[in-house]
C-alpha cells in the first residue's frame, strides 16, 4: 500500500484515535501512516452490530413469548456466548443452557440469580421481572 | 512519572514490547523489528471455534508470543505474573508503578470505557502499559492510540480480570534485565525470527494453518452461499475482513508490517535478496486489501452471485501461492548471522 492510497474514511474510530498503518513512501520505503478508517471494514463492523441488534430483538420476543428465559436475552445483549458467560458466572455451559429454559429459570435460587445479575450488571429484579 | 514517552504502533503487543524495551536502553527498537523477531505473522482458520457461528480466523501468532519470543532471542530476562486475587494483583501493580517501572498489562476490552462502543467485544488479549497512578486513576499508554489516557481503579480491576477465553487473570509483564544487544545478537534474532516464520507458514502439519490455511478458507468461501444463504455468507465474509483489517493489524492482515520488517532485515543483514521478498509480501498485502474490497462488495449487497464469492476465493488462492513462494525463497536463502 502506498502512502497516498491510505484510506481516510469516517467511522467508529472518530473522536477516538487514528490508527497506524504501514505504507510505502515516495522513495519506496516503509513508514508509519495514520488512517482515520476504511469504509470496507466499517461496513463489516456496522453489519456485525446490526446482526447483534437483530438477535437481541428476536431473543427479547422469545422471552416475552415464554420460549426462553431472560438469561438468554441478557447474554445476547452483552454480546456474550456460553464460554464467556461461563467465565463470568462460574457455571458450566450445560448449566447455563438449562437456566435458559423458563421452567428451570423460575426455580433458580437467589444465589444463582445474583451471579447472573453481577455478570450482566443488572439487578436481580431486572432478571426476574422481565419487562418489554 | 515524568518523561514517560508514549509510542503509537499498529499492534498493541508490538507497542508494549517496543516501548518497554526502548525504556531499557534499546533505542533503535521499533515495531517491525518486534513483529519480525517475535515471528508474529501467521494464518490460521481455527478449527472447532466459531465466532457468531462463523469462521474464526487469525492473521497473527498466539497472544503473548511476540513479547515472549522477542525477549527470549534477545536474551532479555522478563517477569510474568498472573494472579488469583485481585488485591494481590493491584498491590503488585502499585509497587511497580510507584518505583517508576511501567508495566505491560493484558486486559479485556469489553469493559474498557475509553474504547468506542462499537469495538467493545469480549476480546481478552489487548495489551497496554500502566505507567503511573494519580488519586484513584491509573495513567495508561495504549499503543493503538495517538495519546495517553487514564482509567479508574475499578475499571482497571475489571479489565484485568475479564473472563472468558484468554482471560488475563491480572497478567502483568515487563523486561527486567536487558543486557547489551550487540549487532551480532540482533542479526541472530532477525534470522531466528524469519526461520520461525518460515516454519509457521509452510510446515505445520495441518491444512488450517499457514499458506494451506488460506486455501482452506478459500474452499469454505466457495460453499458458503449455497450452504448459508447470501446474507449469512456475507456476514461471514465481513468477519474475515474485520479480523484482517481491524485496528491493530497495520493493514492487509499484518502483511505490510512484515514487509517493513523484511526491509529492515535486508539492511541489518546486508542482504538485498530480502528486499525482493519484502516486495512480494507487500504485493500479498495489497491482494489482501483487494480481497477485502471484493468481499465488501458482497456484504454491501452490491454483488452477490456465486461468481462473486468464487472471485473472493480466487484471490485468496492467489495470495496463498504468492506467500508460499515468498517463504520458500526465504528458506532457500539459508540465512546466516
């Protein structure tokens, strides 16, 4: 990549930083260049977030329909997957999967709910009184 | 601390390595050297692991490898510590910064509030330097940023004890004793770094790694559209582009950074053949950028036929062949130090 080809597009790095890229200068030698961003990757990032938002909305509806428990909703909201949530709660993946069933979730002890509340940084009440 | 010099780099771990080694007297040290000596270049289509049900791909070696390998070949003693207890972790950090010893810390970025929201995923292998503290704040030099910043005490504890894959467990590290790095030792380190990279790119017995890994990804891309539909397949391509071009790579999946290293290596080893290889890796970086543009056309919904997916895959096959040729040549040089 030549220095004059380094893209300077707007995006998520605005008001944060410019990023270092390695580019060839006029003499054909490498040097550091600063870029504000590149549209090609910005679109990829935007799409990824759109997909996350879609899944969060879908999961919210599933909770309201009584198909899954709020554990699943908050997991998606926090962009977590099972290994990450397992790390934050200390539960095993299979336990979390069970806790995602509304029938099992209803019987969870306060202690277990508290662990989820801490992992998601919400109150136990937010978990048990799921609102629209 | 007075006169702390912030250094911005493309990649966080390179940045921490360069900054801490410069402080210990290696004035000449720079990012391409750290990346090349630490043999940071790689390619892996990670088996079994899925991210958002899509491909998990990495263009660099394991987190922590660059600092470790660089210090090892330069005969530098390093201190690495992980902690069970948050109190101990904080205590150790305070001791170091209070005696004026800036340290590298591994952190998760999900709770790192100075990062823009769009970048805060559960990625636990980010690296930064803590160089001082004031009241309830720590002063931070994050190598990917243009300027220094700060975090609160609670925030730092949270990111140092982020959970999930690659959980940092308070990981703190710094070079302790840096001896005299002679020209000879540096040349040896450069050659070792190159040889290690030749091995990683050509000879790991797996079709998911190195130049063969790139072909593996290409073969997957050819199947995605029929298997997952246009939208999902497009999201998967977006995921590749993000891993490849996201902040921290120096562009073109670290290839430009490696080409910059080979340019320096040619000079340090007085070996012009390396310039030719540097140019090949540059060409490869440019092709990676082309493939990103092609893939972007797909996930923007502009071009979505099977032919367009095939074209993306074709570019990756071309890259694989080019990198294979480059690393084979590097091997054939039988570099001496």
